C-alpha cells in the first residue's frame, strides 16, 4: 500500500458471493488494521495508501475495495451489504494469524465499521472517522450531490464514468439500520469516533449523535480544522488513531 512496499494481493469472497479485491501489508505484532474506504474511493488510491502506510508502522493492514468499487465485483449498496465485504476482510486477517483486529473506516466506511461491529462482531476495536450517524442527510451541498449520484439514473452513470463506482439501481429494501440505531451494541469493544469541525459533508451533530447512542468504552475526538475523511487525514492524526487502537486492544 505504501509506494515502497508491495502488498500481498488478496481475492476475497463475501457470504453472498461477491468477489472483493484487497491487499495485505504484513506488520510486526498481532494487530491488524482493516481499512474501510469512503464512497467512490479505493484502497489503491494515494490517500488510502498513505493511511495504510501510517497504520503499517503499528501493525498489519488489510485494505479492501467495497463491492461496486475499484476492482471488486458487484454493485455498491452505499453502506448496507458492505458489512459482508468487511466481514470477509476481518476473516482474512484472522486466517493470517492476527489475534487483534481493528476496523478503521472513513465516511461511508465509518458507517460500515460501526454497523459491522454491532451486527456481526468479531473485532477488537472500532475506529469511525467522518461517518454519518443517520441516513438520507441532505443538509449540505456535497450530500445533496451524493444523493443525486445514488438515486438518479443519470447520477449513477456519471459516477460510474467518473469514478468507476457501480451503484445498485434499486436502492434499499428494506432500509438498513442506521449507525446511531445500532452503535450501542458494540460494547464492550472499544469505540473511537473522530470528526472534524470543518467537515463539509456531515456537521458535528453526526459525531455527537453517534457518541451519545454508544456505550462505554468509547471516545470522541473533535479535530480542529479537519475536513472530511481520507483526503483530509494527516499522518499525525492517523498516528494518534493507531496508538489509541493498539492501546485499546492491549487493555
């Protein structure tokens, strides 16, 4: 994932039969970070590679492309069945002998790691960065654009051509549980919620809603001048997240 390191290529299969493209960076120790990207992103993109490199100083890393993204098969369900993609990556980490798995997600991936830990379990710590607490939020310009891309045929075509992301055309039926509705089930697994006060997609109310609905052990970091998700994440912030996670799983 770092330019100086060639990741081990992984092909994973989900419980519902979707092929998932992933990569593994081996690390010292028994901790593995499973890296979950945001909507229209990919673990192969430079921002995710930088994050993987920073996390790799603290353990192994498995990055994956969610369904409908990058080289993975299937179609994106924008946070619903992506929990199965994450579950396949967690299982891959366990097969490689890691005893402690930290799921670390950004934006849509932040919602997925919360829902996965609550609904599937099997992880040792959860880090959710820049995540929505609830669905159908349209109060910012970027989120109105995102809804147009997901809900309109022309929008789905545009995203496929511009970003290579294939979105399921039928939408949700039924509507999946929102992150704030299930986050309380994560306990006793440690949870870290990170959000920037300069996030143009989701204001701080989302972070507070998630935190208030969660149970201990939990922490909330409000980061000054931090924007949204992977692109805004600095090496310093990722380093602090990694240190929190390794400390949390060792307790």
